[in-house]
């Protein structure tokens, strides 16, 4: 959901979120994004109807599930960009028809970590309140419950961002 906040700060026209479950969908609706379940057979049709049959300019993949990359190739417009933030598991493989990537002139960018420049820009956006990260916090734990916080974060159940307070 941080991706939505950054895109909104860049004054995009529309954000579309494709997410796996009802909790993520409900959370994305808080940001006025068009929401689509990732298991929807009509996801591509919905995206095309929302984009004048062109597809989206940029797809941000925030999951390690490689099916999202295959979906992104269908969702992005000709000349569009796919940014892969989610880390796939070691040895993960997909069957990808590269002619789809080539014929649509898609740029695929992966990132493993933020650069110093990216981190400074993010901190600037937060400190100047250009983006409000408080909306991303779904759960708070105290230091005495730190183990529960880590277990919750590991499962990810109903959680976006978990904070541990002193």
C-alpha cells in the first residue's frame, strides 16, 4: 500500500490495486483505489475498462508470488513498466513467453533494496507529510509483546504494518 501512497504523491490519475484477499482489498479502498481480487477471472477486462483499453502505465509487484509477474505483463500497456519489489523464494521459476514482453516493449525493473537517494526521498515525503504513513499501521504491540509482534508479522494475517512501541 506504500506504493499507492507514493504514486498518489506523484499525482497519478488513477490507482488500481490487484490484491489476493478481502482484507487487502478493503485496505486499498481506504486510498480511493480501484480494487480487484487477484483471483478474479475478469481482472484484465476490468483494468482495460478503467484505462481506455490500453492497460496501466506502471505495475508495482509487492509480492514474491511469480504469478503476479505473469498477470502484470497482461495488465501493463505497450511501452509500460513493471517494477518488482516482492522477493520470490530462492529457486522460484515461471514459464514466461518473452515474446509478450518484447512485442509490448515492456520494461521490467527489479529492486532488492532502496538506494540512499530513495531512502532520503521517502523520509522527506514522510517528514513533510506529503504521504501519511500512519494509515499503513494496522497493529501496535508493546516491547513486552515483541514475540507476538514478530509472530504476527511472520504470518501477515490481517496486517499491513506492525509497530512495536516502548
